[in-house]
């Protein structure tokens, strides 16, 4: 059991902490409280989030209590991004909308009915200023400077706002309030999770252990999967979109995707790794990964259909034989008979930013009726039966 729970985990702190917590829970005949906190900064979950969620599901299947802490307070103040500036704080309305969307999507991985969902505004809004100061007094500036991005920005004389320094303390206080045993997160959350350990010890509580999962790289093969970088496979993506995106990952990511995104058995993974080592065409392995992912978030029939769709769309070179998604001209909002190519593509694929569309045009990635568009300022007549190709996976026909 413990080997399975430790599989793919990047960091366990302390090293023997999981074994001790499991033994303690058995001795006390109780469930462990497993925490995952998130600030609802964007409304869509993706396979990167699922790496942690699937580990939570393992604990849940063993009968332990999963607690999702929604950062309904912390999202409103803005957290350090790990880069050179803080993330923009959200409005209360944004927080409510995004949180509900997150919760709805959690059901794709964990059993939401058995999950406790709490909002940290319930206790952080209740703190008066004196109590907030007392909480801050438990942590020194030197301790906060151990966080790499704080240290780097301080050394480079890049501004660090006070609320950014407060943020990890507030997140750590969440662990105190829910009496957390294990906090889960990605490796980029290690500092915040260890802050929870520290504050629990200050409050004379047993310290939680920290389990950090690897950060799944995105479709670019370089940066971590992130909606802001537009390199994600979303949990709510349709089967065809999931399949096409998976097929686009660099070959260097194949083993990482097998380990972190699939639910193949140990034996199946070993067999796949052997096939890779023996030089099998990477496309064959990617197809198996894509079908496995789709089977998890949709079903096996959808996976088979998506594979056939991909073969027809992308391995068949005939432009006219492609399957186009019909789009009613009347649904193109606020448009008259002519529309700029950038605006048209943005409405057809709203997951692409206008700057990304402009780059696609510059690289020859947008076609109208098989003709490549080279002028980003070009205006298009809205005529039925016009076929539009956007990138490698977007095929649309105006009706």
C-alpha cells in the first residue's frame, strides 16, 4: 500500500513521514485529513492539476478524508507567482464563479460527495487586526526569505509587496484550522506547505507531512502545464481535442506522460517503456497514451472514435476530406458581413489569444478555403461554406 501511495511522488517531508502518519491513523482508528488548497485564479482544470488529484484519489479510496481548501480569501489578495511579480487579485465574484467551476470539475477525478470542501475566507475574514498581527509574529522575515523567488527578487532589488510575504503565512494557517495531517501540492508549493508544518508546531499541534507531486510539462515540452501559457490539455476538453493535443507533445515527454497522466498498470507501463527503448515509432505510443487519457475523462468508445477522427483529419493529407465543425454565421457575435481574420479566429477558438492568432498567421498556420492567410489585418467575407483551418486541429465551416 505505501509503495503505491509513494509512486511518482517527488518530495515527502519528512522522508519517513507518510509511514508514520499511516501508522498513527491506524493506532488511533481514524481517517487522515489530506489537504489540497487552491486559489481559483482560472476556471479550468487540466492534466497538470490531475497529477495531484489522482494521488488524492488513492488516499480517498483507502478511506481517508480529503479536504479541498478553496482560497476564497487568499485569491482576493493576490499570491506570489513564483516569477518576478504577484498575480493580480480577483474580485469576490470571480472567486465564486471560478471556485464553482473547479468544484464541478473535481468530480472527474475524485469523489466529490465524499470530499469536504471549505473556504478559507470563513476563518481569515474573521481575524481582527490584532489577531492577524499575532499570526504574523510567528514567522520571521529570514524564514520567508528561504522561499527562492523572494530571495531572488530581494537580491535583484525587485520590489516585493508586503501582502506577498503574508500570503504563505495565511495559506499555512489553513492547515492549522483544518487540523491537516498531509498537505498535497506540486513541487512549486513546497515552501507554502512547509509553512503549514511550522504554524502547526507553533500552535502545539502535530505537524502535517508534505507530499509534492512533479509538475507536468505542457504541450510545449518546456514550461509546466499552465492555462496562461496555453499549453494545456483540459479535463473538460472534448475527446478529439484531447487526442490531438496529446499527439502534439514532444517525443521527450512521452515517458513523463505515461507516468503522470495515464492509469496504465505497472506491467503495462514497463511494456511501453520497453517498446520505446526498442525504437518503436513514438506516434504509436502517443496514440495509446491519448486513448488512455480519454478513457479516464470520457469513456473507451470516445477514445476509439477520437483515434479514428485523428487518422481521418491529420494522417489523411486531403484538405477537402477533413471533417469541419459547422458554425452558424449568425452566432458570430457583433459582426457584420465582414470580419477581421483575427477576430474571426478568436471567436471560433476562444482558447487562443489574439496575439497567438497573429503568430499563427505569421507562421502560415491559418487557411481560408486552402489559401494561407499572410496579412493579420485582412478582413473576411462571411459567406456560407467558407472553410477555415486554424492551427493543426481547428477545422470550421461557416453555415
